[in-house]
C-alpha cells in the first residue's frame, strides 16, 4: 500500500517514518527542494529533523501530481495552508488523514471542513494526540487518536499505520479530536508565558486545569464528545504541549513571558506555532458560541502587545465563581 504524506516538516517526516516502519511504501511531498534532495540522497531531513536516519523506503517529491495513485494521504501541511495545498493535489476519492491542528482564519472552519471543501469526494479522518516529532521518528512509545466516522475505513487506516511503538486508538468523534488539537496550541502559549515570566508551578497547574475547562466548554458547544476531550487528543495533548520547550507554542509563550513581542518571536521562526494563528479565530468562534474562554482572551491580548503583568492581573481579578 502506498501512503503519501503532504508536508515535509518535522511532523510530516516523522509520520512518513511511522508509515515506513509499518511496511508501507511512502512518498512524501515537500515544497522545499532541499528537503526533497536530502531525503532522497541522504535519507535524512536535515532542515527540519536533523540527525534522524530515515527509512530508505521513504521517497520525496516536489510535485503534487506524483501523489495520484496513493491509497491514503496524510495531510501535514500547516493548518492555514491546508485548503490551498489540497486544491492543487490529485485527490479524488483518496482517504485523507488530517494531521494539522488549528482553525482556518477568516472562515473559522475546522480543518476537516476545509479539506471537505477542497476535496468533496474524499473520506476524512483525523490523527491527533500527544506527539513530539523527534520522539515519534526515533521510535519512542507514542499513543494517538484516529478519528473517523467510517468505522471500516478507520480500522483499515489504523491497521496500515500502527506499529509496536505507535499505538492507535479509534474514535468516531472527528470534531472532538480536532478541537482538542486546536485549543491546546493556544493554551500551550499561555503556559509558556507562565514559565517565561517565572510565575511558578502552581500557576502552570492552575492554568492547565482552567484551560482544559475552556477546551471542554468550547468542544461540547461545537458537538464534541466529552470522552474525546479527556483522551489523548484533548487532555493528553494539552499536558504534553504545556510542559516542554520542545513545543513550538510553549516556546513562543516563554518568549512573550520574558517581554519579547509576538512580531519579533514569530519572525524568528522556521517552523509554525499554530496557536498564534488559532488564538484570534478561537476567540471569535467562542464569542459566537457564547462560550467563556478567559485564558484564550488573555493569550490574544499578549499576542496583540499587552503587558504580561496587566494580563495576569486582569485574569486574577475576575469575579469569584463556582468551579465548572
């Protein structure tokens, strides 16, 4: 079975390695010619996942047309570019496994809706969970959620991608898997701010708990299932990205907490901190749904240039209320 991967960053490369370990033929599309050349000649992605030897069965291409005969396509392009990339790809009825985490700016669509708009005949699945690319690529134990409303397709995809160190749990809740992945990126920025500003472990633990309450409120309002949000693609992913500088969003928050501007921090990045793009869209979507998300609002204020001390003071000064 030929598995295609759209996206030659660290996560796309790690998932290509997962598919190769599961004895699939893998073709990875990357927009960077240097990445394509590095994978095909050195069996490494020196630009985004340096030092990790890749399976020789992984081939790379810069031409989306080469993906035409794939049995399934893992979509690992940045969330804000998924629609544009899929519109150029020969998809037809090929199943799409969405691995990007975010909400589309402007339209406020989940990535599954973006993909369905670009490829209306393609079945959709979502792969999400607590994953750092370098650990996955190195074969360290990992567990993820694969959400798909078609149970038979979900089983086929899981059988093709599962490996001893890459455990897949199935779900029918596509919305829940997507919302968990999108919201946790914003909350990871907030936890990074706590680290960067030296506010302590008590503050971080409180922020994770109250942030998870926000994720749950928003998810349930959008039709997600509570058990999905408490699982790998929700709480599991939240805990991971809120506690390590290996998280791009957490690292962005650390810089904000140290007093650096969002403009400076985002201009200095070779990889995408999706939470910076998701935060304003999430704030708008929450307002439309009548969902209270004060941590999300605080992250937006910081991204727009508010002082950390003022934002923290405003959060702590909110009226006391029951925990829910």
